[in-house]
């Protein structure tokens, strides 16, 4: 996103940037044109920013486990550095809101309003992206500004050629391994088949 000024001096993907007038440390966008999938979350967890790598909290580690299981990253990807393997498979990672915080529902609505157009512009500048995947349903709802009533394929949105997708993640509330697995297989096929 716009406003990244320099590396934060930490390992990994940690950068310093301006967000709504404040300087802060966050995680850089892992993106390039021609991705198979761009995963996006609501905002980075502080533990992730501190470590310089995406998804270092409890749910994040579960996500990396699923990504290993379904072949999005190599089975031997170094724990805690999984995001270093993404671009080799034409997979990217970012967040709507670059300000670190605890979870989607605790993000200031003004931060979503600030980040939404930046993410949409990032998507436009990096087309083609085959699949845009909200890691959490709430992240997709925040991007599209609409309630999502099902998991899986959502069709093309925002005037882009990308297919939009939301997996049943995190586990719980009826989202068991079989349901999650089925949707991750569908996501993998959408992103990597017939390309």
C-alpha cells in the first residue's frame, strides 16, 4: 500500500509506514501482478508485526497448517516464516487495515474506511489476480461492504476479473475439518487448475 517509507530494521516483512497520519510498524504487502491467489485479512496481529511475518497468532498458525496440508506452501516451510514461500507459488498476502490490532471486530471503522480504497487500488494495479481470498468472512465483508451469507465462491466483484472466495475459517461454529478441507480444495482448484 502507499506510504511505506523504509524497512523497519526487523527481520522479515516488517516495514514502517504512515497510516491515517501516524507512523507505525506493520507488514508489507506480499504481492505482484499475475498471482494465483491473494489472501487478505482484516489487520495484522501485533505478534505478527513484532516477528515480521504474517499470521503468527493462534488462528494464523492454524491457517498455515491448512496451507501446508493443501499444498499452498511446502510441507517443510520453516515455521514462523511461511510467508517467505508464497511468491514462489504466485500467492500473495496483505490486510485491509495496516494498523496492528487484536482482531477484525475490534478494528476502528474509520481504519476500514481508510484501508478499503487502498486495497481495491492495490488489487487493480496488480491484475491479473486469479482469486482474491478473504482469510476471514469478516474481512471479505469489510472489503465488499456487504454481508456474506455463505462460504466458497462469491463470483467476480469490484469490477475486477478476479474470482472472490471466502473459506470457512477459523475452525469452530460448525466449521469442522471436513468442511474446511472441502473449501480449501475448491480454492486450490480455482487458483491453480487450467492456468
